[in-house]
């Protein structure tokens, strides 16, 4: 039988010896690109996860592959490896007999060199032509590489099962160790898997795997690779398999999702998304992220501590280093839900990837405050602060604005309106500034910073209601925008990675920390002072951690979204609380309390920062020398201007401005004398009446007349109160004056 099939073996050997005649040359055959696993590291250099598509592979040099696994592979796969020149005639004859007997290509008979050629060049087609080419190329490969080089490349490419290609991936998959730490028993078990990884899978078929290990150890002993004592000791050793990984589960999954999207949408890593995908999952990258496990765990613990009851809403958190833009932590939802719903269209609540974003509520007001300061407004300007307000719209309708809990405040400064988050004041602010101005500042500070990796991606809408947070946002961009305040007006683009290298350590990409000045440092310092008061005395007191900090609460209409965004100089955190499924009111009985930004979000922020900032030095925010100047202005003019001779006294206010932002131009209007209503002075004292007329823009002429009223009381005025007269005209007031009676002379 063997002699009958000898011509096939002779033909293959002849083709190898005369390969030029067969037209197959190693240099003409394109080499298959080996996929290598990429590794993702936290900022402390701990491994978060591995990224690979189909093949999990880490290529090792010869020095890191122990002798045990090299000898074990030779013993079970190619016992004559060191004797042949790429093909083994005896093995070919044996395989030829079996294959021709069965009528198919079933028996391999391939040497280690042939298997390497199959992995690198020819692929796995079960045809005689492929086997012939494989043999010819193996002969040529032996001419070019040493046996050690061939064996090293083989052990870096061969499949061991469970998605592990190469000995390093196999050692980590099955034993949780590096290949260099494999012992004899572990090496024998891995080598035994090569022929049929599924059949000898130690997780599914432990008895088969142990039997296969015994075969490998016996062969190693027979070939003099190990002693009988070593064989006996290795046979008795338990397998101690690494626990079966839960289908690629890893810590910090929402951050990893954000990282993947950042990479796959970044043109620095390839022209197309397919190019970037191939590099990320097969390029053997070493991705050093900015995630700090200590901060990440603090964020998760803070969320779990506050939202600890069944039925509580969810939370999203993003923490940045505002000085570098490094994303230090990200909570995008419940981590257990992430893995339970891995095929159900997950939404990362932190970036709103897969979703639409959520309304920011009053956490948007700091952008309007900065727009007002940039427009030359004074933080001490007075506003009416009724409980409700109607603002006319261009289409003839009205915008109804109500303060939280229906509170009214009479009149108050812009500073106080920010500290106490008064909606009716900020409605007047955006109405006077114009919504485009406010939205432009918000965008400049960092909103819509990251549209490639987060939602919403549409531009901010310049509505009047934008000041109350009707635009949808996410925690990543809100943290970025508030980070611009924390740095004194320098904006840095958020980034999840500090550097990327290849498997050899060559730097392929490094974060370019390039702050851009987008806000005036003096105005930023003024705003930070106001936002510090919001934490000390206003709506954000639940977030107070007893060190320099800024912050602002936000609550959407009907309490469906609640925010707290705040910062210390080294760290900024954005907290959102709400129900992921939609705009659900967070009010009893649906929730344990009525949720505002100053409740659960502020409490989460405080717990997070108390832990994450532990050990960080107490620092002040950038604080340039801010000078103030008091200037009398016509408060009815926008922008403010200096009163002219026709400005009405009652329209003139003395306000404080940051030096350099105070108005210097004189008002152009009014340009003529104005007719003004004459105030009533009847019943007032002479001094008060004169002061009132002067403030109204009139001169006062005083006359006296006897009266029953107390002396010095105004009893008459001309013109009468309520009539109009030109400013600077004279109003005559008559004051009661009766001579006291002289005492009668004594008799």
C-alpha cells in the first residue's frame, strides 16, 4: 500500500528540490500580516484590558519563550524538527497513505516549518496544490532562517484555542501568567492543544487535556528532553487553570467604549474607520490611558453611596484634569447592566453615545454670566427678581419664566442671582444680551467640544430658554467647559490617552497639551469668585468640601434631569442624575425626594471629591490682580455709557466694574431735554422733597406759608404732581411755617 502511493511523495520531494521549475519562490509569495493584540493601560500602568478582533496574539522574542514549551512543541508536533530541511519524507509518506485511502486531505504530516509557512503564506485550503506549495516554501524558509528562528516564529503564530494565538496569549488565557513563567506541566498542556485546540480544551474536556499532557511528557522523556523524575513530578501537578474569562469582561467598560470611539474617529490613526479599526485591534498597540483607578473607584463609590436604593435613578460622571484635558474617570451607567445588556444597544450616559444628551438646567447660567461680564456688565447691577416673569417674543407670544419653587426676591444683584440661581433675572440677562451671544460663549468654553465621540452632535440652539438649560448636553462637555473656568480661561481639549506605542515601545502618538486662551483671566477670576459663593451660600452648599472650589447646580423642567458641575484647580467633575429611559419626573412617589441639582448630584460630587482630592495640595484658582472701579452710568442704556447732561437722574446708577471693562463713552441719547412726570412732595419734609425733585431732574424753589401742619412740611406744590414738565424746570413747593407764639409778659 505504501509503495503504491510513493509516486505522490516522490513528486512533492522533486518539486521541492527543483522549486524553480515549479514556479514557486518565497520572495514572490505575499506574507500574511499577523494580527497582534493591543493592550490598554490605566494611568498607573495597570492593564485594563486587551483589544483584539479574531486573533489574540502577542509576539515574543526567543529570549522570552522558555525551553519547556519549545521542547514540548517539538516533541508532539515535529519530533524530527532538528533533522529535516523543512519537510519530513517519512511524515509525507504516512500522510499520503491516509489521505489517498480516505479520498480527502485529512492527515497533515506537516513539519513545524510547513505549519509556519501555512500560517504566514499559504493559508489553510485543503488542496494538494496548497500542500505542494507549502512544502516548497518550507524548504526555502529553512535556507533563510535558523531552527531557533523558525521555532520562535511558529510559537508566536500557532493557535492554542480560546482565541489565543501564540504562546504569550495562550499563557495568559489558560494560566493568567506570562509565557516566560510557564513551568514544565503547563508547557506540556499547551503544546498538546496545538493539534486540536477544541478537542483537547482543558475547560470543556479536562480528562482529555490531562491525557494529552501525559503523552507530551512521555515523548519529551523518550527524546531526552526531560528526566524521568521531571516527568513524574509534572504528571502529578494540578492544572490550576485561570478562571474562564466572562467573554472579554473588564473594568471601566464605559471609559473603554469612549476610548474606542475616540480612536476610531481620529484621523491621526488612519484615513478610514476601517484602517483605524485594523490598527486598534490587530496592531499590537500599547495604549496608555489617562484613567486613574483611584479617581474612577471614588466616582463609582460616590454614586453607589448616594443612589443606593432599588428604584433610584441613574448617574453619569466625568472627571477631568482641566490643566491637561486628561479624562481621569468616567461612569456611564451601572457596570453590571453594561454586561447584561451588551447586545441591547447600550448608551454611555457620560458621553450620551447612543443617546441624545440631557437638559442642563441652570448649570448653563455660568455661560450667560461670562457673556454679561464680557459685555461690560457689572456683577453688582440690580435686577428685578419677581417669582414669575413674562418676556415678549418676536412672534408676538410671550416666554413665561418661573423661579424654582415659585420664590420671589424683589430686587437683587447679578451676583446674588447667580448664587441663588434665580431664573427670572437670568431670563432678563439673555433677553438683553441676545441668545447668540450666550451660546457663542458656551461653545467657546467647551460645549460641543467632542462631537466625534459624544452626543448631541447638532449645534447649540440660540433660544432665549437656552439660559435655563434647554439645550441637551453630556457630562464630558460640561466638565470641559467648567474646566476652562478652573484654568483661569485656558481651554484644553479632553483626551482619554496620554501616549500610544508599538509593541517595541516606539512612540506612535502622544497627547499634545496645547491650552488655548478663550477667556479673559480677570473676568474668569470674577466669575470664579461668584461660583465659589454659590457653593458657600447658595444652591450648591451640599457640595462644599472646605477648600477653594467653584460649582453650579442645574435642574431641568419637571425635575427630569439634575446636575452639579464643579471644580477645584486640579480636577473638575460633572455629575448628572436622571432616568436613562427618558424625561421622568424625579418627584415622590417615583423617587424618595424631589431631586434638584443641589441634592443628590451635589452630594455625589462632594463624596467623589473628598476621596479623589485626598493628598492633593490645597490650591487657589488662578487669581490675577483684579482691580475694581466705581462708575456712574446710565443703567437704561446697553451697553452702559456715561450720563450726558440730558440723562435722567433716576436712570443713573453707580456700579463696580473690573478695571479695564468700565464704560468710557458718553451716552448719545437722550440728546434733548426730556419731559418727566413731576413726583408728589405733599406731606414730605422740606429736605426729602427737595432731594426727590432733584433726583427726578428738577430744581426746587421753596416758599413758606402758615399752616396747621408741623413746621417744615410741604403743603403745596406747583406744578401739581403727576403732570409733565421738562427736566431742569423749577417746581415750587410751599412749606408750612408758623411763628411760635411769644409768651405773654408777666403781670
